[in-house]
């Protein structure tokens, strides 16, 4: 539920509403807006008697939030959330952010070569897995903390922000020590202990949609992060599992405008995992930009055939340059643009 305050409600009146909500046994979260402040009531599983709140000084009205994902919904917050990183990258604004890099950090030469080239081509966030949850236990599982250190070195030398995955609750703090964005992968979308720990990390979180998740399930997973106090959440559509075998997954492009209507959180797209085929990544990146994505996350490798993970879907540098050029044209046609170099 939202308690909407009057335009000129004082800080004392807002504080009184917060205290009243807590006296009722719920939690309260003030939500400043451009015109007025609302106070969100959190922790109710059913009906709330609003009579006490509606009669308080400064209160304009009480509004029931109909969606099960309360803090994630546009009913809770009408304005778009914009996640701003330390290097100035903004995700969720009028510009489209591009995250790029290899699936996995393999060695210093590989990640430094990728970071340097991608930075010159306009990417502002470097992706790379230090911990790799793989379908097979015999596949490359990542370099662990050594991979995180190499990502940090790449950030120091290029100015790019870092997004990398945490695979379990105990690893969140370690990843947060090095990363600008903690990624929660598709396989962990409903790992609730991991979500809660990431929600308390104080670091922005990139939440990928699960391979078989509905949109409501995806948004409810994001609700776990916001419920723990982390408002800097980025959603990522990366394809869902179906019966088709011509691509790795089915890229649910319609999810992008649907989620942007339902939620204030920024939505980015991952055409690499959605298709699993190098030749399909650029056209699907174009489509995602046209559908309204706030960013792209793309796998790029200095030498895809030798990649230890996901080489078949990783772009060559020249293909990534083509993706940037074509995506920029489409973005400008809908009154947006790719984020300029920092």
C-alpha cells in the first residue's frame, strides 16, 4: 500500500506517518517524488485498515498496490529508476548502456585485450565471469578470486565498470568487493538466500530472467532484492527455454515493453545467451534496442574459437563494432542514443 502525502506535507507529517505504520506492525519506506512524497507500507500479506492513516495531517490518500511485486511495480514508483555507476554509466535513462566482454575471465592477456578494445568501441561496462556455474561439472568453472582481481585491473586501466556473477550467498561479499554490479544468473533467479544477501550488499544487482520463468516470477525475484533495501536493480531478458532447437533459447522480445509497463526498473537484453549463435547476436541486439531495452550485455572474445566458455556465441571485435554502429542508428530513430564514451 502507498500513503500519498499532500504536495506541501512537512517532514514532521511524513515522519508521523512512518511511525504510525511501524506502530501498526509494518515497515515503512518514504518515496520522494518530483511533486510529492509517498510512504510505502511493507510487510502486509492482506488487507490493511487505512482509517488511522487517512485521517493524519498531510495525508492525501491511501492507494492499494494491486501487483504481488509491490516495490518493483509502477504503482509503487511511477518514475523510471536510473542506476548510476561509479564511472558515470547510467542504466535506465534516455541513453542505452552497453556491457560487453568474454563469458569467462581466462587470463590477464585475454581480459586486458578485450577491455581495451571494447572501451575504444564505446562499451562502458566490462562483463566477465570469475565464477562460472556450468551445466556440466567438467566444464571450466572460472578462476575465482584471481578472475576478480584481473577484472579490477582492467577497470583500473580502462575506466570501465565491472559486472560479474555471484553464484552463492557466501560469495556475494567477495564479488561486491571487486564488482560495480553483481550479476544473478538465470540458474539462480529463484535462489532466495542469494537474492536476500545480494539485496543487502549495497551494490547494484543485474538479475537475469530464469530459463523457464514467467514475467511475474521474474519480477517477484526482483522484489526480494528491493525488500532487502537495494533499489539499484537491473533486469535482464536473456531468452527462455522452449521446444525450438534452431537457437539456444527463445528471445522473448515482448518481455521488454511488457516489463517496462509493469515496473520502473531498467531492463537490458542479452542477445548472446538468447540465441547462442554468433551470427544471430547482432540482429537480435538491433531488435532489443528497437523494443525499448535500456542496455545490452554482449559476449565478445579476442579469439572466439579458443574461448573456454560460450565461444560459439561470442562476437569477434569487428562484429561488435558493427553491432554498436547499427544499434546507434536504431536508437536515434526512437529518440535515444547509445551511451557516449566516458
